[in-house]
């Protein structure tokens, strides 16, 4: 079998590959019959040698190749001159793939339909499987969270679902870990939004997002109140500064992309975020000018340096910083 697993949702791709390994039976035997290859310096003979090797004490071998189809896309959507023989040789070999080998092309972005290997895989069906793992939208993420909790033997209340949707910013690997932690804490009862707030650092990111939104609306008092509420809930000022800096870095990226008229897909890819998160960040970016964001980011870095060198009290420094950012947002209007 030939498999092409492509798209930005790395956690789901990894699970699909793990699902194939599970079908190989005994984990120790499956491990002996699994080979992972990196595309960067891979040659066609090395790939064929791995694919032609006979299974050891099992019925099948799994060969996973990371990033090869992306490499063969080149910069212009077709193989480079150096990779052209590789692409042609691979296309000639795949129809003759050993029946005892499961060959997986694992790609971290969506491969375009013109790709010759993707077209070949469609022609080789049912002996080939092509699956796109795109970013989940908000509704899909809610469904995934509920199903994930159920598969782990627990449940999430509707308000816990809402809290988790924002808490992980679409990072399924992080959210899977958070669900595990929350279900253990709940110990048989349904997980609530209060549990998410207590245990999930990502939930603090939602509050930071709201605090930055307040700054964009020139509401410095509300932003400072939210900041102090987070501190009182146990968040160290240093970590809050990190989250605020991270948020403004994404806003700055979004602003720059917006001025260059980047489309939604480009925005999602650059920010590493699903559409609903990218849309919210883009909306925040519209509240500031690019020079103001650059100044704010410079202030953030200065504050970080001042705190780390002991020149400023963290709480006082962040209060001052938030007031400065609010004044920049006000001048934007």
C-alpha cells in the first residue's frame, strides 16, 4: 500500500501513522519493521532498499518518509533539475511497490493536485490512500474535543468545551495533553470550565487575548484589571509578559501580512493557527498601525530585558508597559 498523509495538522497525521503501526500487531515486532526516512538527503536507491526489505517476523513493513513530496515540488511547483531523475524514478517504481511494504509519504503541508506523485497515487487506488489533514475549524475542533474526551473515558461540559476551544489555539497535541490532565483531575465527573481555568495554562492565553483586545479598544483600565486578576490567580508576571509578547508578535505578523494583502491561507500558515484564531488576530491587528506595533514590540523587549537584569520590579514594569500600550492604541485612533 502507498499512503500520502499531507496537511498542516501534524497531530492527526502522526495518529494516522500510529494507526498503521497498530495494525502490524505486537509493538516490539512493529518497531523492528518500521523505518523513518528524512527527505533532505535521501536518494532513490536508499528509499527503494528500505521499501524492498522483507518484514522480520511479521507480515508487513512500514516505511515513513518525511517531506519528500514537498522536496520534489521544488520552488516552482516542480522538481529541481537535480531532483528530476529522483521524481521520474520514484514514479516508475511506485506501481511495483512490494506488497509487504506500507510506504507513507508524510507531508507537513497540503500537496497540490498537479504534483505527479499525488496524481499517480489517485491512479493507483485502491492500492493507494491519499488523506488531507487540514486545520480544524471551530465547529470541528469542538467535535474533536468531545470525541477525544469520550475516547479517554470522560466528558466535557459545554462551557468546558468553549474554554478549551480557545485554550490551545488549535494545537491538538497540546489539547490532547490538557484533556488527559483534566480528566484525571475530575476523577469520573464531567470536566467544567472552572477546571479548565484552574489547570490549563492555555486558558490564561484566552484572558491575555481579551486583555490585548481591551488595549486595542483604548481601555487601559480594563486591561490592567485583567492583568491583575491573572496575577491573583497565580500567573507569574514573567509568564504573562511572555504571553503578551507572543500575542503582539502574531499581531505584528498579521498586520504585515494584511498590508501585503495576504489571503487567509497564507495568514494561517504564517501564524501557525487555525482560521478562527487567525481571523481574531487579524481583527486585533486592524486596531493598530504597523509603526505603533513595532514600537510596542520594542517596549515589550525592553521590559523583558529590564526585568531579567533586575532593574525593574516585574509587577510595576508590566503595569507601566500596559499603560504605555494603551496610550499607543489611543493615538492610533
